[in-house]
């Protein structure tokens, strides 16, 4: 779902396992907070793969600074926006005219006029539209 490979997923799992709270919920929260996922959730891309490419090519800023690492973890009150140089491209113009095409989750806020978003709070399991049995994941990776 998130386009994370096995070795990287294990690292997320270990991080979630050593964090306070439920391991499964923390794991999903870490995956949701990835910059490529946030770009996708804010409707800046049609797929997570496209969002990953946009981030990797340096089209996205977080807190006013260019970030080109798709696994970058956004924090509460971070702003996610397009770089100024990217805003003159045809892709950005067509995207901004059609925005919003899909519903933005409650933990994010989208400003369609500026084509920027803000992380209102960390994602809660209730706000994620992913149907996973996290207990199965925890059981598998706990071995």
C-alpha cells in the first residue's frame, strides 16, 4: 500500500515496537506520516508512486525547505507546499485547476488556492481509510 520495501518496513516496525502505545497503530501512523504519503493524501499526486517521484525530484517543500526524501516524517503543524519553480509547470497548473479531486483526511488541511497543506495533528487510526488487521502484521514481525 505504501510502497515501502521489506527492509525499510522492518525498521518502521522496530521503531513502532519501541514506541509508547499500540505497536500496530504506531506503525500505521509512521507510514501515514511519510512525506510521499502526505503528498498523495493532499491530492498533489494521483498515486503514491507519483507522489514519491515528485518528492524525489525536489518539487515539494516542508516548512519552507526543499525535501527530497520520500520517507521524511512530517510533524504536527508542518506545512507541505510546492516549490516556486515547480508552480510554473503545466503539471502543477492542471493539478491546481482540478483540486481537490479527492477527500483530504481530517488530520491534514488543504488550501486549494495556494496548493499547500498543513498537518493539523498526527493521524489517528479512525482517520485512516486503510483496512488492515495490524495484529496480523505485529504477530508476523514479532517472530
